[in-house]
C-alpha cells in the first residue's frame, strides 16, 4: 500500500533519499503500523513526540494500529525554545 511519510525538525534526517522536502511517498506492506514505519527508517522512538495520521493525533498507546492505503503519517520531535 502507498502512504505519505512526513518527518519534521531533527527527525527529517531519517527520511529516505527519495524524500521531497520533509516527506516521502512510500510503498509499505499492508498492516504496517506507525511504529513499524518509524523503526524501519531508524527514527529513535524516544525522540518521537507528536504523531498524526491524516491530521488526527495518535496517542502513544494507539501507534500500533495499522495504517491504511493513502494515509499520511506526520511525526514531530519534542520542541523546546523560548
């Protein structure tokens, strides 16, 4: 299935070489979860803070739910500053 994978800020370095800006369209196996996709691309899960699927927040306990064809997964690290 095809999904759009978006990584922001310091996590963007984990996008594949085919990425366009901060996103890449990927072919992934059916039933791939957000956690599996992040792990596959070497994203340190300890740095993952905000996860959205199709613009809807996904709490940590629900990140093992499979993605669907056409989903957009967007991920941000914790941001500090002032």
